[in-house]
């Protein structure tokens, strides 16, 4: 919402510098993103939340400023020079669908002269980004931005029988709107019609057949209230967003319609001449009395932890239109502890319905900085969620490995989600998506991780290590299912260049090493080659835990997928089932036992093996552990080599085996025996041979 400072000053006598006003409004909950100098003066760009349609006009912003500075707000009192003719004799209004239209006013003017707008009107509209059309249309737009009430002007001579009928559209009914597009309507949509056909889409846009042109002389000014849900559905179904629909779908003020109509007639008479027929046709089927709301000092103290003087409470609420009045037994005593105020809900503040809402209004205008920080009393003891300790350990380990945590939005593009979706998984499709690229809930964590890596790469961040603890979504037997997952993503350099070492790109081994460090928390992972089709065939693996397969997958993103997503770097990703991993960490923690520091030294032996292609380190380690040597403490892969004197179809793997006894220092004879058993087992089971020195 663009706010012209000089325009606001017509309703409230504020003299504060623009910079100070910007700060005060932002602290009061109306964020000002920027300030721009224009021919009409300073223009503030205000970010208005969806629950504050009353601030979508300069008069509403003036109320906020008046409450901040404790200033009075000038009332809007249009002065009309009406003729002896009556509006009720010139037109007829009928509401056939009161569930769509709660109020409709029609005011008639004759003999207007449609021409370009005067400079003052054109400059103000241009300052807020609106294009000038002609003086009559510009006035309706001007009043909308002034009072927050959308209006529309019809060429009265183009309305069949000079009638207005507010009804639902007929199935398949067509209308050409002011933007020149012919639109097909459905019976759920509301329209403004004359005696024969639709002339406007209710609350959204007028029709081209009855628009104001330079030949128009007699006009009908519409100001009404349309149901927010109906307007939003119509606007979205037609793909047509306007300033009018933006206000109606948030909840316009039904009591503002007649005042806005008078204000528009006054300004049109000033800039276009003509006569205003006496009175207004005002159809208002269900006028409601304003609800009463109570605010007590006890609730204010309980919620905010500090008091606010009576005078401030009453000035703030009065400036905002709530008409506060003390109703407690001690209302003659200022600042009484049991003070209670009864307020009326203004028609423009439907979002304020309870006492807690009034507390928020008082607090934000009194100043949150004036309330000391204080924790509210806990009514119940707090308990940590299941596996919270394990989740903390997991997060600490991943961060220690150099990864940064991210939180991705679970709404994703359907086509991208399909690239990574497992076979047989039914996606959770959004019934009414806000955008095409947010039409399904992600069926895996990889799609969100790829998007995060892609965004960072496109913004110049080349070296990335990210992780997310989130959820994936699917439908099973028609019911939604959420599954917690841990997702990792890495790309770029594994090591930067130093005076001692050259830079090195990330490889699958780096991701596997990181996952093995994570797996140590759960007693260690088991690995099997292979993975889904979106991973590169030779650099993909399935991860298992505790003999249970299906913990997750890890690997390098396949080149065809990377090319399709225009990713020019090698991308490495992993996804693990979080519940299984946390249970593994819990089980591993429960089995921990104290082991004293060994008194006797460990002995390491290196074995350079020649193995056939296809044999994995996990197979080698499995054969060695199967020997059941009690003194075996560890097995590591130290080096891998291909080529040279190593025959084709084979590779050289050097493993480092650690032996240690808690009873005595191991002798050469014992180490020799262990080594012989180890080599014999590898030769017989894997066809391994020792490589000559």
C-alpha cells in the first residue's frame, strides 16, 4: 500500500519527520518498507497484513498515526449540492443474492463532463502507481485509496431499464471486462447486472459495455459490500486480481459504502460538473449492531506482565474507534486494579473480537519496548519430545562435520517432485494451490534439498554443505502420511587450496565418510551398492542399520537429472529415515559401557591386497571380523590403487588392521598368527592375494 504523506496529513495533524513516522509505524505493527520522494510529496510503502483491510486507505492509516501520536482524526464530511430530482426515481436496485452482497448503494449524477483529470488528482494517483484514465474513473480510484472502499461508475444510459440487479451468474454467462478480455462465468460467481445481462463481476471488475467514456453524461456510482470468500474464489478462478478484489477479499467496511459514495459524488461534481440527484438508493438487508468487547486490567497484567495507565488505554482505544467506557464498580478511581472497559467493535475492525485483541491494540501503540521482558508462568511442567536427546546429538554431529541446517517449504513443483519420487508413491496434491510450482507436498526430502542447492549456486555460493530435518508426504489408501527424514546435500570443494595441498573437489567418498561419522552414533551403517534412477549408477548406495535395510540412499546426482535442472557442478545427496536413525542412536546409547583405557599398546599391520573389481571394502571387513579374533580393534581402508603392475580387472587395496589386548602386550608370534589367519580367509573367500612390495 503506497501512502502519500501529504494526503494523510489532510486527516490528522501530524508534523513528525517522515523518518520518525516510518519508525513509529513499523514499531506499531505497520511495517514501512521504503520511502520515495514524488511530485506529490513523500510516499511510504506500507506492508499491510491480511487482517488489516482498514489500513488499505489513507484514512485508515491516519487512524493508526492518530493513535500513535494521540491526535484527533478529522471526520470526512462531504458537502453535496443536490438537485430536486431523486436518485430513487432514476434507478432501481435489487439484491437477489444477499449471501454475496451484504449492501449496495447507488447514487446518480447527470450532465457530467468526462475529460482528463486535473493535475492534483493525476499526480496523487501517479504517486501511488495508478494510471490516470479520466476524471470520473480517477475519482472512484482516488476515493478507494482514500477511504479503502472500492467504487465503480457505470454509464447510466448503457444500463438496460436503468436497473441494478445483484445476482449469481448464470452457468456459461459471458462478460467482457474492462481489460478487454471476454470471460466465462460460473453459477458460483456474483455479478452486477441490468435488466438483461451482467455488466460487472461483483467485487472484482466492471464490464466494458457500461464503462465511462468521454461521451458519457449520466452516471451511476456503485459502492457496496461483497462477501470476502465469494470475491476471492471468483478472483482466483478467473485469474483476475484487482485493487477492488484485494480489498473486498480481506473484508471491507460495510458502513463505509454510503460515505464513500458521497465523497465520490462531491469530487466528481468538482472536477466534472453535473448535478447530483437527491438521496441514495441504499439496499442494506442485514444491518448488525456493533458487538461489545471487554478489556480488564487483570487480563492486561497477566498477558503483558506490566501495567498501562488508564489515560493511555482510553486514548489509544478511542483513537482506533473502540469507544472505551469504564464499567467496573471502581470506575471513579484511576488505575484501579479491577478496572474493566467495555468497547464497541468498529465496523472496520472485524479482526478485533475478544479482549486479548484489545490488549494487543493497547500494547502495540503503547510500545512493546515499555514492557519488561518476563517469562509467563508455566501451568504445566514441560517435557521434551521423544528422541529429543538423540536429535540433539545428531544435529551436533552434522554441524560439526561442516553442514549448515536449512528449512525448506514442503510445497514443490509437481514435475520436479516426480523426478525423485519412488515408484508406487502417491503424491499429496494440493487442491487449491497458490502457484503452479507449489502444487504438491514433497514426496521426498531430496527435491527440497536440490532446490536449496540450486538457489545458492545461482547466487554465487559454490561450496555448500547443507542438511534438513524435515518431513516427506504421501497418500496411502487415500489418507495422508508424513514421514520424518534427514536430508544432506553437498557440492563444491572438499578442501581448499593451501601452501601444502591443492584444492580438491567433493567426491562420493566424502559424503560416505560424513555419513559413516553420523552412523557411528547408531553403531555404524552397512552399505550396499545401487540406488534409485536419479543417482549416478557407479556412485550410489543404499544404507542399512542394524541388519535392517531401507534406512536410506546416498550418492551423486545423475548427470541427466543435473543437466535437466541446469546444475553444472557435481551434486551429492543423501536421504535417511529419521525415526529409524533416532531409534538406532537411542539403542547405541543404551548399550554404552565404560571401558578403561588399555594399559598395553596397540599394534597396527598394513596389508596390501589385490582384489577383483566388484569386491567392496565392506566384504573385506566382513571376512576379517568373521574370524572372531578378540584382539581385533579396528579395520580401515588406507589406500586404493589401479593401473601400473596391477592386472586389468583388479585393483590394489591397502587395509590397516589394529590389534590390542587388555591382558598383555601382544607378541610377534601372536601378531603373525592373526595375520596368517586373516590372509588365508581373504584368499579362500574373496580370491585376494598379497601384493608384492
